[in-house]
């Protein structure tokens, strides 16, 4: 299965600033996703990162707040913009390979906004 | 709408005892079902998955799960837990376009 490198692993940020999270995969993958896990909560899908086009966002998430890039089949970034303490969460990159639903998750980025 | 319910928020088991985690789903078509484990400070690791075929699925770390269509359930079991099994467990269903919908999770505590 694919190996995902997600950076940074954790960060503490000031409110009003932005943080960009990187997700690098060791092989080309069909689908890449970004999830959020708020403290003590389950995972919620933010968006599907589409290669060469705009990401597809889930209800409740917007591009202005969570801009996503995916320039190729092995790399994606998620930016958390104009952060507030409510954005403190773990953000996880996930990839799915072929039609066998071979999902793999990155180790996550633990974000604290102060 | 698709949904996943994990009725148990927290389960405590003794080391060596058996473990069963419940998962119920609501999905119109034949579901793709998954169990993930998240250890403290770690990412998610896939334990097992069900797409079709044999309804009893074997996974890693000695876990297994049984798909019961009549009960819309996909319960996870382990015959004898180890202290290292203390973690958060998530049931998930594939909801199309390769996306996953997760349950709220069950925290497992293992006592000596």
C-alpha cells in the first residue's frame, strides 16, 4: 500500500494566520482526500483533492477557508486560512488506490490555534 | 443518507478477555465496510475491510469482523486482547466516489 508523508506533524499557530499542510505519497494514486478530526470527535471529510482542477468540498467546508492544491498524482496541500481556536484539530490526508478501495491515511497534523 | 453508528463510546476489558465492538450502518446499496484503529498520537491504520463474499473477514492483529446484512451490522471481534490493543476504533462505510463516512469511534481501555 501507499506510504504517506504528512508535514508538519504538529504546529501551534496564532489566530488569524494560515498554515499549509503537505501530503506526499510514494506512488501515484487515484484519489486524495483531506479529513478533519476535532478533539474527541470522529473524522469528517473536508474535500476531495482533484489533480489539475479545483477540489470538491463537502457541505460545511469552503475553498476560501480550506484551499487545496493537487498539482500531480503524488502531492497535495491543504491550507487552513485565517485560523481561529475552533480550527484546532487533527488534519489527515488519505489516499485511495484503484478500484479496490485501498485506503491509506497519513499520520496527521495536530494543529493548535491560540 | 449514509450513516455509521457505534453505540459504545467506551469499553473497558481485561487483558486476555475477548472484545467485541459494535457497528451499525445505514446505506442503500451493498456497503463497503471498514474498521480502523487509531493509537494515541498516531494516524489511522486499517484493520480489515469487507466488500463482498465471505461475511467473516479476517484482519491484522488478530481481529475479525462479521458482516450481517439482516442486522445492518459489521461488528469487530478479538478473542484475547493485549494491552497494546488500547486505542480508538472507528467503523467506516464507503459512500461512493471513494469517500468514507466514519462512526463516532469507540475507545478501548485494557486493564491488567
